[in-house]
C-alpha cells in the first residue's frame, strides 16, 4: 500500500504551490489527499480546482507527511477553520513527521505555535511575523530545520520539494 | 555544467504543463530554457507568465531533451512560427534525443512529420488527427515509444514526467 501525504488548502490558494507537490508526490509513489475547510471542489487564485475533503474528516495519524501551500489559503483557513487546521498541523509537529510549507503557508505554523526557535523562511512580506513569533528567518530558497522544510516563493519550488522528498525517504 | 532541456510554448499554453516540467527538471539538476515564437514574457491560459527566448535564437544541439506542453500553445505556434518550431522538433526526432509531449503538444509532432508508425497518446479530442497522421493512438496515461513520451491531460503529469526523467537518465 502507498504511503499517504496530506495537503491542506484554503480558497484562493497559490495554484502551482498545490499542483506541484500534488503531482510530484504522486510521481514519487505516494497517495496524496487534499483537505480544506469544507468538502468539495475548491479553487485557486489562477482558477485551477481540486477535490478536497473537510479538515474534520482528516485522520492525521494516517499520513506520513504534510504540505502547507501559500497564496491566500492560509489566512482563509484561519478565518473559517482555524481550530481544525491547527489540530492537524499540531499532529505533525508533535510526531516529528515531515512538513513542507511555502510562501504564506508558514502562517499556519505560527497559528500552531511551532515557530519559536525554528529556523525557517517564508514569503518575505510575512518575515516580520515569523520573527515576532520567535523564528529565525532566513532569506534563502529553502530552509530545513529538523522535520520542517520551508521556502519563499514559487521559484523556490524545485529546491523545496527536493528537500521534502529527501526527508520523506528517511522515514 | 548542468545539462540543458528545452520547453517550447505558444501563448495560452496550459500553465501546469509548462510549470510542472520546468520546476521538475530544475529539481532534477537540469538547466531549463523556455522558447516561444518571440522573445519576452509569455502568458498561459491561467495567467502564469514565463520568460522565453525566440525560437530562431535556439540552438537545439545544446539541449539533451525537449518538452512540448499543451493548451492552445501548439496551434498558436503553428499559426505564427511553424517553420522555426518544426526545425527544432525535427532536430530531436532525427537525433533520437528524448521528447515529452502532452495534451495538444503532439500536434507539433504531426507538423514535424513524426507521427507515422508512432505509438502515442494525446488529448483525446485530437486522437483522430494522430490516427490520420499514421499514429497508433492509445488511451492510457503515458505512452513511451523509443525516445518519445506522450500523455493525455494534466492528471497524467506524474506518470509522464516519471517516464521522461527515466529516459533522460539513460543518456
């Protein structure tokens, strides 16, 4: 049986930050599930739609890794399904399973209380928030600190996924 | 020095069919160049823009592989830069270097006279054209025939790129 990976999205996600890891992890042999505040189709900033299951139906213990894409999704999640999303993210923090977050994705690491003392990067416009939350913010394409792989923008995707796949293969 | 891969696009390309191979092949360590009828930024159906060099500046002998994405790009290329594009595609046909084409991308294989006797797939709506051109059209996610890897739609991307990367690693 394939190992399972979870991607969590909110509406107006950055399409390529969802589609790239989705197809890339299938290419690598994983089964990939997308979760969102509600069941059904959900659409990104560029008009791509994906099927998602609701956060409250997710059993995080079934998954070996978590992807948190950017765009407006993370703030939308905070607005409508914060508690359910934080519960999911906390599971991966507490078990040390690999997490990949990019762009605005690290906002959910703040919501989950996971940034204090963490070396990370993010979309530069939210660097101050990461620093105020106690993170060590680095302006580089990808940062790996223990189980957490972060990147800044879509151009960093190749380096971001290369490091995430490496982490997944260690488990 | 990195080996180089060429992606050829026309306007209103299917964004994910350009962005996925672009990032994926960088992830794999290749240097990736995008070429189009003219120099400059070019935009896909979903609004993603990429930098391209003009077909007539491409030296195909510098590249180890060719990617032909779909969307409306291939028909646009036929309308405005057919001769230059065919010259590029013919180079890869004649040298047997790996070619990956998806969706409407195989239209340019027809223009290059490369479909006769070829086992391939494509967007189902152009299957008849492939058959009339002498191709053996198969309704499956990916078809590999010698140096040519074809796929139907974005959902086939993981299988398409998995086979293309395998072919590239053999050279």
